[in-house]
C-alpha cells in the first residue's frame, strides 16, 4: 500500500510539472508569434515600399519560428483536451512522456525567440546598379523603434562594401544626431569592429576645415609639436599619409555645406580601403554635393505618434491630473511640430506642472515666441529654449531683444 501511494505521488508530481510546462509553452509561443509578426511587418514594409530584399538569416528565422509556432500549438491542442477529459490514471501513466515532449518544445521555442532581435532585416537588392539608395522612416510604427531602425540601417551600411558615404538628413530636432551618436557609441563598444580609427567631428554652420583637421589629428594620435606650424596643405598631406594606410569611420555631425574632405586630407572611401564616412545635415542638396551613395531621410512624427511620445515624457498622471490640462497639453504637444527632440524635452520639462495655469503659461509663450532668432534656427530650438529656461527670465530676454545664436541656446540648455 505504501509503495502504491508513493508511486501515485510521483505520478502526480509529473502531472503538476507537465501542467506548469504547458502553461510556459503556451505563453512563450504567444510571445514568439508576436515577435514573428513584428519582424514580418518590418520586412514587408521595406520590401513593398523600398523594394529591398530580406536578409537570408531573417528569412531562415521567419521560417523556423513559423514552424515552431505551428508545432507548439498542435502539441498544446493535443495535450490540453487530454488533461481535461481523459481519466486521471491514463493521464498520470503518460505524464512523464508528455512532459519530456513539452519540455523539449519549450526549449526550442525559447531558443528561436532569443534569436529574433534584428537591427537590420533587409538589404539592397542591387537593382539599378549605382546611385543613391533613399530610405525613409515615415511609416515606422513607434519613434523609439524608428530611431533604432535607422541606427540599424546606418550600422548595416558600415558592414557592406558597396556604400562608402552615408548621408542622414531631415529637419532639425528629428533625431539625426541621436542616431549618429548611437552608431558611433556602438562602434566604439565593439572592439573588434574592423576599423582602425573611429573619428567624430562636430562641423556646425561655420565650416572650419582647419578645425576638422585638428580634430582628426587628435583622433589618429599624431602628436608632433610642429603641427601648429604646418600649412593647411601640409596638414592634409600628413592626415592622408596616415589614413590611407588604415580603415576608418568618420562621423561628421551638423554639416551645413559641402565639406571638401580631399582638401582636409581624408582619403575617399572605396572598396579597397573599406572606410566609411557618415554625416548629418538638414539639406538633401548637401547629400548630393557630398557624393553620398546612401541617403537616409528622417521624417517628423504623425500626430498620433507625437502625442504618445509627449504623454510618455510628460507622464500620463500629469496629463490626467486636471481636466483642463489634457486639452492644453495637446496644444503644447502640437507646437512641437512632430519633432522628437522637442516632444521629449518639453514633455519632461512639463512633467512637474500640475496646474492648468502653468500649462497655459507654457502654451502662451510657445504661441507668442519671437521668430527672429539669428540664423536659420527652426522651431525646435525655439521651443527648447522657451520651455526649459525660467519663464520670467525669458520674458526679460525677449523684451530686451537679445538675439540668440545656436551656440548660446545650447549653452543655456546645458545649464538647465
């Protein structure tokens, strides 16, 4: 009797474990299905709109995940009815075999799911030969995902040989510098990235070729004291001498006009040196003048995505803290013009504002901000400056007609 009781308890333990693994398999299979659908959606978007070709590794994963989902669902359909309708003796006698099958399937689904994160899902099909490849982010569902997707596209350009100069363009505040920073940092984190030098240069509106040369010189470790006495041509010659023997990635941020890289001493990227140049600009014309092989355009957000991003940073609790705030908050968000930088910064700045009057004050300032910033400063910088600085200080500044240039605005933002 004791032996039979012990045997029954053992079988019950198996049944309990079986039920637990079945629940885990059901959950992980649903997660894999969601991931599969998400990857497939990204692939179809690029295939249909950009005429790009899905990567082979992505196609293999989609095939494997689809097969695993179907097999897991069939196994669960066979198991669930048996646990509900069969006699307990039959179920317990077969529970050990069922558990082994479910455990094996569970591990397989988990392994496939772990391989389902892709920075890039497509590649250039090669149709049409040379010329620029235009990539737009206007239809990407979520802005965070959007920025990651663009970063992935730039990253892929660093790994293929048929593109040497990549231009990332769009209006100010759309996230170009953020993407460039992400790619730069990722490259630096990968010690075995294949590049001898990773160089970042902030160009800005007032192009200074000598400043670019000085920055490159520091990055490549040329510490000759005679550098300051060299002419621009001599500096270019020394930079070329070093970089022509190395593989480099040069990141140029905030380019307003064509940068004569040959004059600066930078060897043109080609299939032999496999070097890369990536730059950000507001102008499509600059992309053409720089001779880009790949242009990546970053778009503003739709209203729905912009509002979601604003609420995320301002906080749902803040937006819903008073009936009047929600309406004004939408008007404040609309002033950000679909620009992620403005939406994130202003949203965070307003996160602590819990009274309707504070929100109305912010909306008033945004609606009546002076348009005469020095230089072609877009709405983004205007909004950032207005919201982040103290309201009374701003009124005083604008009443005295003090104009801000880009550098002044950025310095002020850094202090707040």
